[in-house]
C-alpha cells in the first residue's frame, strides 16, 4: 500500500476524532461553532475521508493489477472534496459550498465504481462477489442523498420522507458498502475458497442487509409489517454470523499463529465488535428495546460508534498492521491499546447513560467530563499509529 495515501486517510481519521472531541467539549464549555454544523463535519470526514478513502486504497492495492495514474489522480480529487467539506461544514452546515464538495465526492465515487468494476482482477469467486456487492451498495446508497433535495422542497426537513432518505444512505453505507468491502478484503487475505457455505453466507448477508432497513423506516413511518420484515432480516443476519465464523475458523488459527501480538489484538477486537454488533441488532426483535434505542441518542451514538470505530475501523487497522507500513514496537502496542481503551470507555459510558435515561434516573455523575476525557484517548491512539507509519523507513 502507498504510505502517502494511508497516512492521508489516517490524518482524516485523526481530524474526525478531534471534531468528535470538540463536540463533547461543547457540553463542558461553550465554543464558537454551531454544534449541528460540527456534527456534519465530523460524520462526513469520518465516513468519506477515513473509511471511504481507506477502502479506495485497499481496493486499488489488492484488486487492480495495473496501477494507472488515474487512480492516484482520482484519490487526490476525492481528498480535495474531503478538505472542502472540512473547511465548509463547520461554518455553514448544509449550504452551497459544502453541498458542492459533497456532490463532487459522490461524482468521484461513481467514477471509482466504474474503474474498479471494469478493471478489477481476481481469481477468487468469493472476492469478486463481495467486491461487486459492496460497490453496488455504495452506488445504491447515494440515492438517499439525491432524494434529500426533493424531500426538503416538497415536504420539509421534518417529514418522514426526508428522515428515511438520510437513513437509506446511512444504512446502506454502513451495512452495505463499508461492511461488505472490509469483508471482501478480509476474505481475500484469509484466502477463503468458494463453497456451498460461502454461497449461503453471501445470500444471507445480502438479504439481511436489505431487509433490516425496515427498522429505520419503521421509526419514521410505523407499520407492523416493517417489524416483521426487520425480524426476518435479523434472523438471517444471525444465521450469516454463524456461517461466517465457520468459514473463517480454519484460516483464522493459521493467521493468528503467524501474526504479531498487535495484529492479533486488533483482529480479535474487530471480530468481537462484529459479533457484538449483530447480537445487539438481534435485540431489535423486541419492539420495546428497538424503540428505547431510537428514543435515547446515547444508545444510537453508541451503536454507530460500535460499527464505525469497532467493526469497520478495527478491520481497517488490521489491514494496516498486516502491511509493511508499520514497525512492530512498544509505541505501536501502546497506540493500539490507547485507541481500544478509549473506544471501550466511551461505549461503556454512553450505554450506561442511555440505560439511566430509560429508567428515569437522570445523568451519570460527571457524565460529560468522563465522556470528554475518555474521548481524548481516541485521537491519541490514531496519532500514535500515524507517527509509527511516518517513521517506518521500510515502507
């Protein structure tokens, strides 16, 4: 992998983490920025600057045999769009400049789709299916973005149409494009062969990704049939997890025996978060728990961070640590430990507070202080990884 491109992605991640830290600081002391605008900047840089561009880098590295200049050029044009969003969202939210750069990013993603779809090469049916599915979900998810304008113009931002359009984009980004893309790279690295078990896993995963969209739709347009559809999707998702673990178990043992302690640690962390995500999603089978999660923002943020920081970023860290970009030393170990500790502490605080709100107990003592200082560990862990890669001469 290109050292320069990976460092760019990680710097985007570091900036997103600092923006998240600023959001949590606003509860301790007023700042001059609009909270909602900062939230837009934080989410866009994390999703589009870190995850999207890191997946871009991985796809080109592993699935494009002929590295033409167009891939590097497109990466930097996409990065310009990310910087544009970073410099506009905190000051104006969704307005002319930020929308222009967001649109540029979407157009770049369409060109990326075309390039990878046309030029990718792999002998593995497993990799080909997962790669194409992830790209299709990326393409489909953007339909939600294009619906936002008409939704605002016709029904307004408070309408169910507007909210469902946002959820459509987020759901198929996280559970379609991001998740299936990291699985494509993971299965490529584990050299998973095509089999009846894989074909079953693939069908279960795709079906569950589509059907579980019924839950966020039900939040804004309640209907009993949507709960049944989501329930079926969750059951298929749980079945896919069972098949997934059977698929990777033989290869995982071999990989673990040949891996560094840092890689083992992060791989177990990512797998644990992946399993936990599906277990928590299965709780949506209980309508009361589903409604509780939606009504309490702490639980929603906690689940989003579980997916974004634990599952997606966890696997992306695995791919970075497995490369020649890093030096295995105590500083790297400390950086990974600090990041995971920050993640665990913030998740625990968010979950405890969400439960306290649900039972009507109120605020956890020093809740905002605890959350802020725990969040400091996240950018510290990221910057430690950045410096390790920067100082590694063999990359």
